[in-house]
């Protein structure tokens, strides 16, 4: 079967630019999808680096002006891998230009901005997806499957943490290319938008909508050098955020994220407690899922450590043989496969911009709650 | 050396009555303390069971009237192992009678009641201690030592959970001897007083005072049969409680307890994140402490699983040889050793009634916060 | 019910003397057995220490001459906790005197000596048991139960290790009270008799007889100071021993023990692989059993970590509540309970001297194989 | 910098054909090496599948005759991914044709055959390497680094297992494309050549030469359907193999492999015990290394679980950010990088054919020992 070529215009050559490029290069080696993605053009702020990136990954062309990518007739898909404060502008222009769009998370700086993006893609009728890649860790997808099969019964608790430790030193600056996530102007928020957004996206996918939240945030280091201005400036982001909440299904949520948890690099964890069974997972051993089933014979009942590598596990029939684990980067390959397959079938791939807006609304309510020291209702 | 005999009057022959009796019987086999505790008298509500308990454990006498124990000239120590709503009355009477007192946790139904108990023991000048036994798990004591040595540096986060699953079934009743913990009249509260009180006691011992709290509680099962009345009655306790808080040292706390976490029997866990090092522990593997030290050489840096069994670990020189673990019951032996040693030296053994009052005040603020849906300041 | 008193004469006040004394003191507090053991007399080599031990544990009398204990009309049970080279003499004398006997492992210095002991107790018709205490870790007993229920199906592999690290330093001496285990005259062998004997006892209990063995031993430190002679002398024991073997049921065994495995204090581990299920366990987390059942639904199939603390687990209805672990010392309490219960019923408690002889025969074949560098058949 | 193109001719499109193709496609995206590998031609037995494989992976041409690949002037590197019994013929022809050669493991059916291959490549002076990919798991490479730095001190023990469970069913056939590993004619041996060869390669890399071995093998299922002949035929391979051995440095080895260990898919594990420190690793969590250092302060001494993802870990500066794990396939990318870098520099990449011959010699001695039931010296 001859595959249809689909030309990718990637904007942003940072960490996410690499994960997305790798995904496009690998996806058809492993997945049977009707499209063949072609690395058409890469756009970054710096000429030298854009060119080098194009060479390394095999992009046909490069530019430093994202408008050119959006307007390029040869480009079918706009992939947005730039800081959060530029998402909206690019996405809206891409929608107007009729391009399919894959956008990094969080969708926008805030819900208002996110809404304009949803409106734009829906009006234009273009394929759209937000890169909440952790949904597509096979173990996380398996958790969804187990929940949907009803194995857990009534859900009582959903807990999720995302713990890092990379900003403990006061010498870490804000702003610039490497540390824009610490600059509130570029990032919109700190751990809430960067890390909790992942936890919230997965949680609502697993467990349904969140309706009310109550949060506490903290900024441990109050001032940092700003790479862009060269001055020591106040830090505007949340270094840490904890919130509890209620889901529509009556279960309770407890979420926490920080970049001050010494010893944890990217420890995204979740645990779901149901009437009959519970599930737990963590990103540091992403290829495993923990599962406890109360219906087991009592003398052999215990937490099961499921090595999610067999061919009957989500996505795993595409990879190697039982026992051999995949890693972080594969989540982006799965995402690319699902996005492209959705385009081929004319079906949206989840999470769409609209679904990501709901996550943004929870984030906004969390930040508002922390400011107001009050419970906040999540708008719908 | 001839040891001085110290006669114990134990009130309550339930689960805690067993752990305390076992502790008194073992303590001088392993610890060198100047006192020899003697199991003098046991008091319970039912004659047959009191007598059987006395036979099994070697108590010299038994009674069903606690006033007789308190008034007994042959009794030196009153050990209170009854439901929470009876603590105050017995303790105050015992103080007036000049007895040393070891009281099960939580100290009282609420802070007001607890204060009257503190006043009574301090006025009487009697030795007093509350049985927050988990402090004396060697790994938990080791955590205290590591913190006090300054190994962690500035503390950013303290997290603690206490997860159980024994009340998920709606058929579990409230009231009676086995399930008084579900009856708000006997227990005062649910998981907050029963489980979070442990977490709070240890947390403040490790990390100093808590000054403000914000909490959410839930009662998943709204009605249960009351064993005492034979009627289905509303459930007045909190089935689950989550709260976040601030400590005086600027660190953030996140605490959760529930009896609806399928798969966890008594999963008390804590984690402390400091600038230089972090510590984690859980009760299901109580003989281990996890420790991460950022100052290790980077290529061999990782979480260390410390098997707390060597002779240089807290309390462990008294027991067996390296590699051989002790269990739950030993925390009570350590507690008895420290209490009796404190009496011998005329020094209070921690936590005293006054220290336990501070824990009660946090619990009260937590419950108030959940009712009011607001942050609450912890009174001092 | 009035219990019959049973007077214990304990010979040897070292590490094992403590574990056995503790067991006798605790057993009737937790187990309902018709006998009440009484700590009648303790016998050790040194006067001062024997007296101090008697004081600490409540023995009525003490002596430094074991013959007096054996001949004492007031003694019902002789409990032998002395170095291996004295087991036979005492046990045979005790048998002749008509005493019940509990003997520490390994039964003897070698099979020949062990046979004379078996003959003596069988001729005398006295109750006899050897203290292979690890069988009575609840998780290890649970493994036996799962095997006997047929859950594993045909067995393919049995693997066991016992790893320690306490003799790595060349400064550790041999001989004397604390280090007689390094002196071949007192111990008979090194890790084979001390550690592998445990593994072999449990393995044959779990998996049936071993018929052929092939072994390698090593003595890493060739000379050590002998505390008894004050001279540096050749080391006669095996520091490490590895052997593989065949069981009568067609499965293969792989056993290893060493005192040179840095990082392991008492890491006794075993794993059993059957057609349908597998089991694994280790002594450093003795309260857990790992279990894998291939018949589970494939998407939730994984190793289960069973927290062996519920009341339906072997021995655990006698202790605390679910989630609260017991430790090393409890294996001796279980052993005492089973031994005394067996005496009450006139039924042998396993392992008897005869069963321990079979273990000794495997040990002897292992040592012979290592000397001869050949496969050796295990005599029956 | 313009990279020199290097044309790859891959023979065999099975599981290994995929891992190697993926490696060539990815290597220059992540590693800075002077060569750009080009997927020139793929050769397989079946036309349809060869063509489909070429399409999927982007090979320019395909063939079913390996001689054409070897003779192709456009091919620079011959990559051999076929069953073991065809390695020698192809490799020798490729050497004669002056091609660089990467050959899957084990090198040959036996040492004699392997020697002819070593002679051929050394005579031709062509680059040559054998694909013992597990050396290049970052954690395994880190272990090598820690040993070479002398952190362990004198080594006492090296233990390695490779446990699988995929041939327990008697319905698994032998022969054919999917199950040639069970047919002795194609594979040469069972677990010894397939799995223990990996363990031995890594062990000798870590710990130096093995000089004497003593082994036991077993074939649990004696007859299986042969896909090639359509008949039930005797099984000629070893289903399980255990051996112990001595290393030149005086340490002891214990190795075991089986395909009958229910619950383990690809559980390659090793542990090394040194005087000062120990190391352990397993393939089911390949991104972690366990490390114990006795020189740590005693109260914080424990096994460290090192999450091998930071940029200062072997190979990890090429991938993502700390905390994000890579997987199985990356070992082949590392191998390709090292092989091509070696070619560029004119330096052999380890393990060469000659080094792989030493592994083959240990395998042969192991199989001979099992047949003869005797210790065997490893020829050099």
C-alpha cells in the first residue's frame, strides 16, 4: 500500500522539538497508518541552530520565521513546540491557514486564551490535538482500560503527584531558552501548568470531570536572575502547588507538584482506589503498573507489579518481545500514530483543544483558589 | 542490681491492652532500666473476658470497675487503653490519685477536654505520656536523628498518608467493642483522630509546629448499623480526611488519611524533602528507611534502602543481629522502656500530655477547616 | 483451663539462648496450648553470665554444668543452644534421661554423629525437634501451603541463597564464644552447616528429597587468629559454598551461601518456579511473599507482593491486625507452640531429629562433592 | 560537517533485523559520529516479506540471496541477523569481500567454527563486532565504570541469571522462523548460546576471564513438533543450564539460565560482591542500577537504587532529561554508534569476533561439563 505523504512543519527545536521529530521519523516503522509523515520544515529562533537541527533530523528546509511555516503550501501539519506564551498566536494562524495542529501542553497561558484557540480550530474544522503524552504510556493506557472495564468499581480516591528537584539551587535563572519555564511571562504559571496539567489531563481521562478545587501554592525562591533582561527579578511562578478536589463521580482528589522534592527527577505518580481494586503507577518505572484486586483469593492477594511489555498490552504489539521495555520517547510515537490515524479517519484524536481547555480551566481554578485561599468551582 | 517493682494497672483489654501487656512483659528482658513492671491488675467491661485476659497475661487481679484500679494503693501506673471518650475521666482521676499515666492516643475527644487532662497531670505532678507508638519504630526515630543532625538542610515538604481499607463494606457496623472507632460518640472523629493524629504527632516531632491548615473530609457511607443501639444510624465520623498546611519553618505539609484505599491495611507513609537530602518511610515495611543524599557522587546517587537492623540503629542494640527485623509490637516495648526510664530519672518521656494537646489542636483545626471550608489557624 | 507446667532447661545463653527464652516467655500469651512452659534452669560456661541471664529472663536456677540440667528431675525439656560440636553429647544424655529435646541446627557435626542422636531419641521415645526456625516464618509456611494445594503445578526450579557479609574483614577471629562459627572444630563446617542447612531444610520440606549434588566451596581468608589458642591458625571452614542438585520430583536446585556478599546481612532468599505459578521470598522482608500466577488474566498478570499479615495467614490470627508485621523472633514462638502442642498430642513436631538427619546428609554430600570435584549421590 | 555515507546490507529481517534497522535509522539523530549509515539492502528468505521490510524501513533494495549482498559493491557493512548456523558462512564470505561486519550473537555454533570466523576477519583486516547488546545498557556500562574505578575492591562473587518462561508449553514447536532457537541444528545449543552467552560476555567484561566451569543442563520437554519437517522430533537443546566457575581474579561465579521460570520474560540479572561495595542489576528495570557501598556512614548505609537517566551517565547525555528512561532498543543504537565510531577511528569496537570467541569457549566448556558431569578447563 502506498502511503500518503503528510508534510510536517515543526516550530521550536528544543527538548519537545526533538521528541516530536523522533516520533515522526519512527512512527511508520512500527505502526501501520495510512500516512507517511515527512519532515518538511523546522523553525527556530536562531539560524545556526535551526539549520543544525534540520541537518540532524533530515528536515528539508528551515526558517526562523514561524509565519512562513504556517503559510507554506507544502506544509500539512503545524507542530507547536515553543513556550506557552506563543501557542495561541501560532495555533490561530495555523487554523486559519487550514493546517492540522499538534500543540504542546499546556494549551495556553490561561483559559481565556485557550478558548480563542478552541474557537479557531473548530471554526476552521482542522484536526487538532494537544500533546499530553503521558496518557500514551502503555501502563497509563492500560489503567484507563481497567477502569473502563469496571474492574475498580466505585472510585473513592484519585491521587497524583509530579515531583522534581531541578530548581532548588538559587543559581538556576529564569527566562531564556533553557529556563523559560521559570519565567511567568513565558510559562503563564509554574508547576501548575507545566506538571499538574499532565496529572489533571490524565485524571479527568481516567476518572471524569473535576468540579471544585482548593489549593495552596508556594514560591520558595523569591528572586532569580532573568536571562532575557540580565537582571535579578521577582519570581512570578508557583514553585509548588498542592490541591484537593472533588470529581463529578463523588471521588476525592489529592494532587501535588513541586520542583523542590530532592531525589525526584520526574516522578509523576498516580493512585486510584476503587471499591474492588486499586491501581498505582509512576513515571520513573513507566513500564510497570501496580494493581490490587480485592477479589483475589485472600491468601494470594497482593499488589501485582505488571510488567507492561506483552503483546496484548496497549501499543506493545508494535514493539519488541515480552520483557523488553520501551521508554519515555515512545509516548510521542504513540501520540503521532493516533493523531495521524485520526486524521486519516476524520476522527479527532484525544485530547483535542477542547478537552485541553477543560484541563486549563482546572489549572486556572487551582491558581485562583491559591490566591483567594478559598474553594473554587471549576467553570465548564 | 535489684530493680524496683512498679505495679501496672491496665484499663481496657482490647487490641491496645494486648500490645501494652506484651510490652511490660518483655521490656526488662531486653532493656536495662531500673524498674521491673509488674502486671498488677486488669480492668475491662466484661467479667469473663477480664478474667481470661488476666490468666493469659499473668495479671494478679482483675476488675470491671476502673475506679477501683485508680484507687488501688498497689498500683503505681495507670495505663489507659479504652475508647477515646473515657480517657479524660480516667486520666483526671488517676492524676488526682497520684498515679503515673500512660494514655492511648488520641489524648481526648477534643482540645478542650485535652486541656483539662493536661491541667490535671501537671497540677498533680505525675509522670504522663501518650502512646503515639510509631515515633519509636527504629526507622522513624532514625529519621528524627538524621533531621536533627542537619543532613536534610532547609525543609521544603512534609508529606504523610495513613491509608486503610477495612470500612469499605457497608456491612461494617459502628459502635460496640470492635467498631467503636466508627461511632463518633466514642471516637470523637474518624480518621483524623485515629490515624492522622499519628501522622501529625510524628510530623511535628520531625519538623516543628504546624500553624495553619486547610482540610477536606468525606463520609462515604452515610449510615451504618449501631451495635450499641441495634439501629441503623447516621455515621458521624470522617471516613477520609485530606489537609495541607504550613509549618513554622516555612515548609509545606500534605496529609491524607482514609479507610477506603483498597489494598492498604495500615499504610502509614511519610516523606520529607530537604535542600540536601530526602527521607521516606512506610509502615508496611517498617524496618526500612529510604534516604536520598544529593551530596553523593552523581554517578552513584540514588535512593538508599536502609535496612534498620544494625546495632548502631536506634533501639536495635537491644534486639537480635544485623539483618533480622523486628515488628510492630516492638514500638510499644520501646515506649515502655522510655516511659519507665523517664520515671526513674524524673524526666518526662515524650510525647507528654502537653505535647499531645498540640496534636489535638491541629486535629481540631483540621476538622473545623473541613466544616467551614476555610483555612484555619492552629491555636497554641 | 489450667495448663500443665513444663519445665525448661536451657543450655547455652548466647544469641539462640535469647531467642528461645523469649519464645517460651511469650508463647502462651498468644497461643492456646495445653502446656505452660516454665523457665526452670539456665546453663552456661561462665558463672557471672549465667546468673545474669537467669535474672534477666526469670530462670529459677542456673548452673555451669550441663550434666546437672540433664539429670535434674525438675526439668522436662532440654533445649540445646550450644555450639554444634556439643549437640550430640548433650542430646544423647538427655534422651537417656527421658527428656524432651529441642536442639539448635545443624543437628550435628556430620551425618554419622547425627545418626547416633536419632538412634538415641528414637530408642528413648522422647519428643525431639530441630530448630530450623525459618520454616515458621508465616510467608514460608504459606509457600508450603500454596505448593501443597497444587497451585504451582509441576516444579521446574528451586533456587535458594543465604548471603551475609560479616566475615569479610581479615580481623574477624575464629573460635571463642562470639566467633565459634568460624572454627571448624566447633562448627563442623562453615556456611554449609550454618546457613545452607536452613535452605536445604526448607527446600526439602517444600519440594521433596534431593538425590544428587555437585558443589564448589571456597575459603577466601586462609588464616585467622583463634581466640581459644591465641594463635593465627588456618581456617578450616568453607567461607562460601555453591551447589546445584536434582530433586526426586525432577526439578533442578541451585543453592549458594557466602559470608562475603557485601551489603547482605542475612539475605536468605528462595524462588520456586512451577508450570503454572512461581513463588519468591526473602528474609530481609520476611513478612512478604511474592507470587506469580500465570492463570491470571493476561492484562493484569504480574508478581503479587503479598503482605502476610492478615488473620487467615499461617500463625497470623495469633498476633495483631492486618498490615502490622511481625519479625524474626516470632519464628521461635511458632516453633515453641508447635513443639509443645506436638508433645501434648503425642505427635512429632517437624523437623524431627530424623528429618534433620536428611538435611545433614545433603550437607555432607555437598562438602564431599566440593572436596572431590564430582557429583555425589545423597545417601538415604 | 558533511558525514560520509556508509551503506548497510542487512541479512535477516526477524526480531534482530528490526532492532538493527531501527538503530541505524536513529543513531545520527542522537550521536555525533562521522558516518551516516544508509539502509542499502535487506536480504531475507521470503520475497514478500523482504520487500515489505524494505518498504517499512526504507531499504533501497532487497534480495533473497545473501551472496548478492556480500558481493554488492555498494555495500560497506554486512550486518548478520540470521540463525546461528549461517553466521560463519556469511561472515567468512563478507570478510573475503572486505566488508565490515556486525554479527548477532552467539558468534557461531561452536568454538571451532568461531575460530574460522576470527581468522577470516583478522586476515582480511575488516572491522568486526558481535552484538552482545546488553553491555550497552547504560546501567551495565556504569557497572563496568564503577568496577574499573576500583570502587568494589577485591571481587568475591559474580552471579548472573537469565530467566524466561516462553517454552513451558509442550505445544511450542521447534524449527521454522519463529522457533529456530529450539532446534539444535539451527541454534547449536539452547539457553547456553542464546542467553548465558550474554551473561558470560558481560561477566568477563566486568570481571575478567573464566578459567574453569562445572555445569548441569536439563531438557524438560523431550520432544517437540519440528516446523521444518512436520514431525515430532527429539529436542536437542538445553532448556536450562546452571554452572558455577572460577575467574582468574579468584572470584567465584554462579550462572543460571532457563526458559522454564514462570513469571519471568527476559529477566537477565547480575550481582557482583566486592570487598567494599556491591552492584546488582536486572533487565526488567534496565534503567536502574543497585549499588551498596560499605564505606557510607553506617546509619545511612543501604542499597542505592540509581535511576540511570542523568546526563553524566554513560550514553545518557545523548537522550532526554533526568528522570526519563530509555528502553531496550537503545542498546542497539549505542552499539551502532560505537561500531561506526570505531570504524571512523580505525579502532576495534568491543566485543570483536576474537572476544566473542572467548565467550564461545566458555559456552563450549559449560556444555562439555554438563555432558561429562565434570569440571572443565576453559581453553584459551
